C-alpha cells in the first residue's frame, strides 16, 4: 500500500492518475498523456512505469499506441484501506467515503472475453 500511496505523492503522477480516472475505461494513449501534462515523452514513460508498478494503471497495446487506464479495482482497494479504521467505531460518520469506495464511482472492472465466432452451417 505504501508503494501505491508513494506513487501518487508526486505532483505529475497525481495529475496523470487523475487524468486517467477522468478518461475512464477507454484510457488515453501515452503520447496524449505526455502532451496534455506538458512533460517530455521519456519523462512521462518513467512516471507511467512507476504508476504501473504500483498497480494504479494498466497498459494495453492498440495498434501502434500504448493505451493507459486507471486500475479501478486497485483504486477501490486503496480507498477501502484509507477508511478501514474510520471514525473510531462510528461507521455512519464515514458512510459517504465508504459509499465511494464501494462501487459508487467506479464499478468493478470485468475482463472482456472474446465471443466465440458463430459456427457456419453446412448447406
């Protein structure tokens, strides 16, 4: 958990992470992230690698681009960890925070399985 929180403790990485949260499951290409953040590509690559190692973002190849998305399951774990011992035994005080951590903002990610191709009938 310390690695995840540490990765977000740097201003550029925090900004990138928030950008990816806004982008949702579609994610953003690495080049667009760097351009929007105003950071050189090689520097952004390092920031994205740190976020990725912390489990906060995932990358996938799409044609010639690498698309990054926020790992919503990990985010939910971080939020749950932060409010785990909340409010000295009075969970109703933390109810809004727990609601956020419990699927309100980000439903669980599902792995999309490719649909099998329909079989052709012999004629």
